[in-house]
C-alpha cells in the first residue's frame, strides 16, 4: 500500500496514457471502417437506376419566337374605324353627310365658282371744241367702289390742266380735230400714276375682285360678293375679309377662325 501511496500519481498517469493509446489504436480500425461504409452507401445510390426526365415541350415558345420575327401588322390609322370613328352630320335637307377630312361642312365646304376683277375704267367718249379750246368728255367707271351708286359710269368734262376727284389731263398728244390719232396723258388723283388714254383704247386698272360662291350642303349660292359681305351658312356668320385673283378668305364670327378658299377655274 505504501508503494501505491507513494507512486499513485505515476500509476494514474500510466493508466491514462494506456487508455489514450488504446483509443488511438481503436481509431486506426474505426476510420477505415467508416470510410468503407460511406463508400458502400455512395455506390449503392449511384448504381441505382434513375428514370431520365421527359424532354421539355418548347412548341409554344418556338411559335411565339417565330411570330416575333414577322409580327402581324394592324392598321389603326385612317382606315380603322374602332379608334378612328367617322362622324356624320345632318344637312338642312335631313340628309347625312359623312365627315372624312373635316371640310365636308362649315367654311371649308364653301366653293368659289367665279372670281371677277373689279376695275377702274377711263374711256374717252368725245371731244368738244369751241373758241375757248377743247374739252374732253371722259367716262369714269369705278367697279370697286364701296357704294353701289358710285360704281356706274360718270362723265367728266375736262380741259388740259383741269383737276377733278379722279384725274388731271397732264398733256395732249395729237390734234383735237383728229380724235383717231389723239392721245391723252392723265395723272390719276388717288395714286399719282400716269395713264394713257385714246379713243379706241380705254385705260383699265384692277382695284379689287368680287366672287361667286356656293355651299352645297345647304344648297346656297351667292353672286358678286365683295370684301365685307356676310354669308350665313352652317349655323354661323362668315365674313369675306379678303379676295384676290385666286383665293377668298372667310372669317367666322363665332370663333374668329379664318378659312382660305382656293379658286380653281374650270378648264
């Protein structure tokens, strides 16, 4: 017992060391065994017959891809009526008018049928001579005058240098006794320009235009209309604000919109 008491620590250490050695020896056998067991399990799983998956059906996807390569074209513009409905409007005779361009009714549907120049015309009518000299009878026609009473022919008796509201005879080329060869040089009062006038050749100057128009949706026609004329159609008052040799401009009273009509003479 004395030996054990004196050397118990060494004995205990020896037992522990022997136990550790035993564990190490056991591990030498345990590790290969576990490795073999895991290998057997892996081999059994791998060698097990697995049914392959069915091939994917990509028919729908392939069809969609083919359609994208040549897309179907839809016309949603003027010929498509779902997104571009065609309006209709009832005319005065209860007929229906199909609106395609917007000019089937209203000011855009008015048509110019004729444009006539309005001229200032000076004509040498006759020559009167007496002991005081020659007096020339000259007719003046102002077709573009605002007042109708001023548009007809009005005769003026004038001598050289005598001025009136229309002209002054600036000079005379030829003899009053030979009217066929006589030429008068007139200076016009309104513009200051000079005009040559002879017995067989009146002086003519265009001062404006008048127009004949029609509006077929209501069966209306107007003749000889001038600037400032009021045309009633399409439930609106339209004023002629300008006329030239190939256009007429209308102004709608309701919204102050201007519409330009173009004149196309018949061939």
